[in-house]
């Protein structure tokens, strides 16, 4: 009989179940309390009139955990100094979406050598999140692979769905079941409607295929995530953080029946992927806020 399945599969490597990893690296009561309080605070900053700023900041991704620890320690010190004006959340990204090919992040290839030791990557990622939380820093990450959240999402205070996956039904369904606020990026072309549609879809109950904590294939039934919002990151046509762009985003959200809650990504196409231009983006946003914008 001709083989008709797995023709292009070379190997399948068993992984520990989410429950096994959570038992190996359990969150502490103090961490659980801090995560809950941080999520509540983030939701207030995004969706209410709290006048402090929410700042999600950090490296593009974590590839060197020792360098990441050093960064986290420095950021924790800064966070304590500005906490009355700014809530600082550390960007702790373990998965990298690629336009074609390339290193896919700490979870997928923790040794950076093409060995793709995912089991080690999941352990490293979970342990690193716990270290950041223990410094008193809330955590943020992008959710890319639909199975990874079962291993780490309980340690995440804010999550993102990237521009390449905002239109994906899989990721909209995933977001509907996540426990933290989720920011949907606008499309890579700069389009807003894809993010508006994603927020509306993720806010509704969904049923989809996934795995449970024991690793068994399951039908996942969600209640919908009401804490989703848009993130402007620019697009192929250029930046989208100007007052005119913000006004157009407000119009799109209002038309979609969504709250006027906008986050701006100072990186990516808003700064032409040049870090030295990010302060210019921040200054422009501060000027809009000073002029009375509350979105």
C-alpha cells in the first residue's frame, strides 16, 4: 500500500505535557497574586480613564537569558522610579514570526544551533518568566504557536498577536480564551479593519481544536476575551501614529462598536525599524496626549 501521510515528516519528538512542565516549574502564590494584580492594572490603564502610561518595553526577543536577566534587573530599578506615572511591563518574547525563514525564537531553538530542542526551550522560557515576575516586573509576550500558551500563558500579564497573524482565525480563537489583555497589531499593509475584526471575533465565545493541560487533543470552548485592543505598528505605507492616523483609528473603532483604546508600537514600521527613531514616535504621542487625546 502506498504511504499517503507524513511523507514530508522526518521525525516526531515527544514533549512533556503542559501539566508536567507546570508541575516541574510551578508558579508561587506570590507570583500568582502579582500576575492577577498586574493584569487588572493593565486592563484599567487600557480601558478606563487612568491617566498613567502603560509602557511595554524590552528586547526584540530573548535569545541570551543572562543578558535578559541583566536587562530585567535594570528595568525593575527604573520601573520603581517612575511607577507613579508609568506602568512598566517587560517585553519577554520567545517566538519570532518569520517572513521567510530564520531563527524562530528561544522556545523553538534555545541553543541557537538548529537543534530545535523545544522541550528545553519551553523550560527556559517558563523559568525566565518567573525570574522576571520575581523582580516585580509584569510580563508581556507575543502568542504565535497555538500550543505554546498552555505552557507559559499563566505567567503572562499582557499578550500580543502580531501583524502577520491578526487575520488568522486560529489566533483570534486563541485570543478568545487567553486570560490576559491582548493587543492585535494592524496588518502589515497598515490596514486597520483586520485588527478591528480580530478584536470583535476574539471577544466572542469560540470552540476550536487544541490540547488540554494533559496534552490530549481537545475541543477548547471559550467565553470570549473582552480585554482586546488595537496596536498601531505602521505598515508598508509608512508610520501610522500621527494625529490623523489616530483619528482614523478612533473612527474605525467607533464604527466597529469598540472602545477607544489604542496602543502604539514605536518600533516596526512606525520607526522604519530604526531604534534611534523611536523617541521621535514617543514625543509625537506625548504631544497628542498633552493636546487632550485620551484614546
